[in-house]
């Protein structure tokens, strides 16, 4: 995997309400091998779905259930190739981890906050969100429906920003800076699929 490993708090998804509880809805699966070993970034906080092989793939369109990734593909508990990013030398052959990631399912009852949203959009309280994989440039980022493909499935509704740094002036909307100084979007997940499968 190309690139440097990001700090653990720079790309993340946090549950600000409703997690952790024994009845909370989550899902664990392997990341599809082309994403696990490829150059496409799959950080924590992105939206995924289960593909036909039962593996995580980026985005969620049509009738695919959105799943908000709890960890990223570059996390050591998900994938570690043993190859140095500096010299491309293989220092070891890992036998674990196996590429299994976990995420929170969009039909669960919680409020989430993610760093992985398209910042070119305008977000207000109750703005409807999507992560349709038909929009390949967003690679599983959450987007405002007005900058997404038409007739997309819905994966969330904007809430009010919480958990910010008390030294920073915050807005009343869903976006703001968290305690790590990183821009985030706060929302409630939901699942409203398209009536057809044209976006899958």
C-alpha cells in the first residue's frame, strides 16, 4: 500500500450517541482484496457496502446497505504487508491480520461524526446525505445529495456538531472542528434505498 500511515485521529468515525451497547448494530467483513492491497485510500469513516462475495467495497448505492467503517485499511489490525513504504523491501510475511474491518450499519440507532465527507458541499441541519458509489470521485465519502448523482439512495441526515475543542468557535450547523482540530460532519445514519438498482 502506497503512502504514509495517517495519525489515528486524522481520518476517523466516532459514535457520539448510541454506541456501545450490546444491541448496537455493527458488521465485520474482509475488505475486498483489490482495495486492501491497492493504492485507493480506505480510511476510517468512509461508507462501504457488502459486495456479492460478502466483502466490504466502497460507497453504497441502489439497495446496498450503507456501513460506516470503524477502522481503515492502513490500520495495523486490518492489514500489514510487511513491505517498507520507504525502500519497498519485504521485511516479513504477515500471517495476521487478515483484512477484516468493522463498521456501523446505517439502520442502527446512533449519531455519528466523520472526517470523511466531501467538503465542497454545503451542509445544514437536516441536510440529506448519500455515498452513492456511482460518484467514483468521492470513493465512499459522505456527500450532500445536491452534489451527488440524481436519484441516489440516502445514508444519513445532518445533525448538529458536537464534541469540539472548547478553544475554537463553533458554528450551529453539522460541520465543525473536533477536539483534535480536524474538520468533521455530524449526522444520524438512515437507510432509504433507491426504488431501482441503476446506481449499483
